């Protein structure tokens, strides 16, 4: 019995979401009276892997097969399943990401595991294994009783406040048997925004809607985001109109975010938009229409013109 | 080519979700059920592929009889026939087992699903089905083109996209802009009435996850309004009161 956490390393550092999942997994291990092991696949140096200790893991398994240097959901699922078997893991924790999403289900299939997605709290072990998850796109929560021997938890961002210690984890190399079938999909090209703060990982988000009138006006949104160190997002019509790339679109049919701060400028607050952002800790709404429905779901509101308010907020943020 | 499209019947996206029976059941009173919006993208692309390349399109739902209006609508949009597995969907594993059983019997070249259902939002069924059938699963798919036996796919990732190539058979979870949502026309609605809808009983009874109850999110506190002319105070409040910047 142990807890296994899948972690991702980016630019030589454990991703923020992975720090959170390691901390979460270590807490679960503590509750179960067992230890937490991390599994990482692909190129990484040992010092960044040992950092997993800071978040509570005692050991890191590092799968280094050259074929794993490119992220690959199917092959990574095989790696994690092999690690779970070796470690006798009864709980596997992953943070939601485009890579982890491709793995969780394949893992559940391989291990015949009970699976809870969008987990938002530590489990309750007083009576079986119960976890709370977000359902109906954030409009409700479910309490899931996981009955299988192996349990997989895909946790949402901001589920747990991470604390660090100075501990270091030991790093062991791990050589799983891979299947050729895991490499049946070939990656031809990857197009990825660089330098920007990626929306799903961001703590702060500045988002704008049709109220911005056109793509040429996005400078004021980007300026505020930059001043705050925030990622940018948008409503669906904005990405449908090609004012902004699709991966910035949040809501029912877009990305679901749960940052500490979500600033919505010139967005009316349709229920499908709220669905993707309503688990943000603090919501700020800026809209010239005092009747805009979004104000009902906001913590702070400003009735005003985005073209006046956003630049002033930027100045104030720069002055901090 | 044989295409299977798996669809859910879910509360309309504008539904205010509430529960009954001591928070153990979704309250269905006054709720309109629709095809999952992502499933609609999958179906629309399947119908386009049928028109372009020639294919049969089968719609599959694991659900009770109350899902039939949604299934009929899919037939009206252009699917050729439908299968309903007569069981309340319990967890993703159970649903995947049903879909995999049908797929093993009928050998589809392409299994299209939505990126995620909008009720439980697991985004899991396609991956489990792929694993059960031993074929690749890819999600969320934004573009799908078939060129001979090569399938070209664009998948969304954080901050961008991946261009992929694979061979059939495949399981894909779809999202926009793979196709435009289609609305049934009058002729479609008429012919849908006579298209075959087969009802089959479920296989396997594995339920690995049980929902013991539901809860609604706590209401947000009252909104604090700031005058536009004092907009700058917002930044101060975010620092000193909310303590998030
Ligand atoms: C099945 C389905 C799924 C959907 N999924 C999504 C989704 O994932 N995400 C999403 O966002 N939408 C989604 N929608 C669409 C949603 O219903 C709304 O149409 C959309 O969110 C509106 O976008 P908006 O607020 O940018 O535009 P609008 O509704 O046009 O609102 C613009 C707002 O800007 C304000 N404004 C205008 N000018 C100014 C100014 N100068 N200063 C300040 N404020 C100004 C206006 O008062 C207005 O409130 C979905 C719809 C359906 C049916
Ligand atoms: N009960 C069901 N019947 C048919 N297809 C389903 C069912 N549940 C989920 N699916 C398919 O699987 C996709 C992902 O669902 P989920 O894993 O629940 O988010 C959906 O978009 C559907 O295409």
C-alpha cells in the first residue's frame, strides 16, 4: 500500500500543478499511514526531481527511456501503471492537464481502478474512501465512494494550499516495459505559446469579452495581465470570432479555471461562461451595464467603461 | 467506413442544477435535456465525413428510455441508426464497458465522443474505451481529417495545439472547431422516425465508483461595488483585503 503521484517537469522545475498534487498525495499518504512516491517520465535532472521531497514525497521514480522524452499520454499511462504495480500503490494522484487527462482514463482501464475527476478536497477515510468532486461544470459537487482496490484522483487546481519543507526525495531510475502500441500516434508538430503564463496553471487571470469591441483593443487587457503577472482569457464569442486563440476561451465549452483571481472585463456573465470560472476564489467584474448578470456572481464590481477602467487598473498595479 | 458516435443526454446548459431526495438525485422537474454540446460536435463531424467519404454513422447512448428524444434528434441530424444500452449510466467505467462491448461486436473504424460529458465532466469514457479495445484514444480533438488510411488530428494542449497522425481504428473526444453544430431539418425529423433504434441490455455490472450524495456550492458573499472614478482602490483591496496580489 502506498500513494503514487504522477508529476510533470517543465523547464527543469516541477510544474506548479505537480507541486500541488505531490503535496496532496503526501497528505493522503499521511492519512493512510503510508509513504508517497512520485513518478516522472522523460528527461529531467536529479536535482529538480529531488525537489519533490519539499512537498512531502520520500522517493521519486524516474523513467528515462528515450521514447518518453516527448510527452505521450498512452506511453506515460503504461509507465505509471507499471510503477503502481511495483510500489503496490492503492491511490494514484494526478493534477489535471492535457497530458494527465490523456493518461487517467487509460490508467483506470489498465488497473480497473475507481476514478474521480475534478477532485476538490482531501478524501474522507472515516467510512471507506470518499472524495468530493466538482460536477455539472462547477454548478454542483458530488461525494464519490471509490470502491475498487486502486483509486485514481485527478485533482483540480487550487484544491490544497501547498506548504514546503527542506526535505529532499531520493531518486531511483525506473525501467518499465513499453508497448509498441503506445507509440501508434505520432506527433508531427507542436504549436505552443511561449513566455506567457499558461491559463490552466495561472493564479491570476484577466479575461475579456465582446465588450472589448475588437481584437485590436486587446492591448489594454494584456497590459493589465502583465502588470499583475496574470494569464489572459476570453469568452466564447471572442474566440469564435477569432479575436483570440481558442485555448484562451473559458466556460462550459472551453477551459475550466479555478485561479485565485478572475477579472472579467466586458463579459456579460452568461451561465455557460460562469460554468468555467465560478470556482475562482475572487471574481472581479467590470461592465458598463449595471444590470449585467455577472455582478451577481462577483466579489468586487465596477460599473464602468473598460476603455477607461482597465488602463487605470494597470497603472495602479504597476505602482504596487 | 463505420463510425460510432457516443452521445449523452444532459441538462440544458442554462439549467439551474438542484437535487431532491435528500440530495441524492438530480431534480429533473422542468429540466430540458439536450445532447451533450461536445457530443454534438462529434456527431456533426461524423455526418460531414459520411457526406464526404461515404460512411455509416451509428449513434450510441447508455441510458434510460428518457434519452430517446435526444437519440432521435441525432438520427434527424444524419445518423443512420442508433443503439441504446438500457441502463442508467453509473460511472465512467461502467459506461465504457458497454461501449466497448458494442464496439467489439461491430468493429467500427472510428469511435467519436465528446471531449467530456457536461454532467460529470470526467472526460474519461473515451480513454477507458480505447484501453479496453487496445486502440489509441485522443482528446480534445479540434480538427479531424482522413486521408486514405492516415488520420490527421489537431489536439488542444495548454497554450496551443499538437498536430498528430495515426491509423484507424481510433477513439476520439471532440470539441470545437471540429465542425459546426447541426440543427435537424424537417426532412431529417420525418425520416428519423423510421430509422432503426435498437435497445440492448447491459453487460457487466462493474461499478467502481458510487455517488453517495450531492451538494450545491455555497453562495458567494454580496458583491462590493467600487465607483468607476475610484477604480484604483480595487487594486488596493485585492492586496489588503482579499490578499491575492
Ligand atoms: C451550449 C452553449 C455553450 C456555451 N459555452 C460558452 C463558453 O464556454 N464560454 C462562454 O464565454 N460562452 C459560452 N456560450 C455563450 C454564452 O451564452 C454567451 O453568449 C457568451 O458568454 C457571451 O459572451 P460575452 O459576454 O463576451 O458577450 P456579450 O454577451 O455580448 O456581452 C458583452 C458585455 O460587454 C459589456 N460591454 C460592452 N461594451 C462595454 C464597455 N465599453 N465597457 C464595459 N463593458 C462593456 C456589455 O454590457 C455586455 O455585458 C455558450 C452558449 C451555449 C448555447
Ligand atoms: N451514458 C453515455 N452514453 C453514451 N456515451 C457516453 C455516455 N457517457 C459518456 N459518453 C461519451 O463519453 C464522452 C466523455 O464523457 P465523460 O467521460 O463522462 O466526460 C461523452 O462526451 C460521450 O461522447
